[in-house]
C-alpha cells in the first residue's frame, strides 16, 4: 500500500496470520466459515490437547485461532477491547490485541454490512472522516476509511474496513508520544508531492 513497502529491503506482502485464542473452536469455525465466509484452510492438534486452526481472510493472509484446554480467563479491557466501547471506551493493555480489521473493497462496503446484519450480526458503522464532523452518518469527500465493527463469539472485536483512497503524506497528522506522553519529532518527514 505505501511507498515505504516498495523501497524496503524487506519484501513485505501483508500480514501472514494473526494468532488469537478462542473459547470454543466449534463455534469459532461456525462463525468464521458460515457468517464471515472465511474458509477453514488448516486445522491441527498441537499437543497437550490444544488446537490451532487457520481461516483464509483474503490477500494471502489467515486469521488463526488457538484453543487451549485450560487458558487464562477472558480479560476484556486488558487483553482485548472492552465489550461495550460506548460505555467503557476502547482502551486495552500494552501488547494486547485491541481489535482486528480485515480489508474489503469500498464498492462492497454497504453490501457487506447488509449481509452481516442479515446473518444476525450486530453492526456499528463508522465513516472515519477528517474535518469537524469526524464520524458523519454518511460518507463524505473527507472520509478516509469506512468501518463496520462487530464482535465474534469469543468477544474479539472485529472490523471490516474499506479505504476510500490511497494514503498520502498529509495523512501524517501528529507526532508520536514517548512513554511519558511527550511528543517526539518524527525523524523522517515524508515530503509533500511536487505539484
Ligand atoms: Fe481499526
């Protein structure tokens, strides 16, 4: 997607897989295959009664799940995003898996939301936009990404996301905070394209 990837000596080709932990692998297979329509492409035992399954999420990537016989307890707000983000906000702990977004083409966005709702998935659509109204009800010419949020059977917060345009240097809007919350100047400013 970005020019950085074209010039990097690492030949990145997108995410290979993200590995999550499920409560019930049977329900997880049902949701990912039948609701999200992501085919199961590999299932395996990994010893001690544990399992590891992979679902094809397009673009050469997979969403992988572990099932552990006796895992640590579900910890929303720590290990993952809170279940009710409107009430509890969206923070989770350092190194947590906050939420997982899968690319979809912009022209399929509205149909994808309708299909999820037809299948009984509770959806929250947000048109992320620059300008004073950051979340307009309908997309505008300042909308940079359209997102539909929902929760999988394990309490994992998910998003189907459609970029409306390629990223540009003007998308770099703020400088990064250090651990103490102090902004640190970016070392490499991306030049604005010549006009
Ligand atoms: Fe996101």
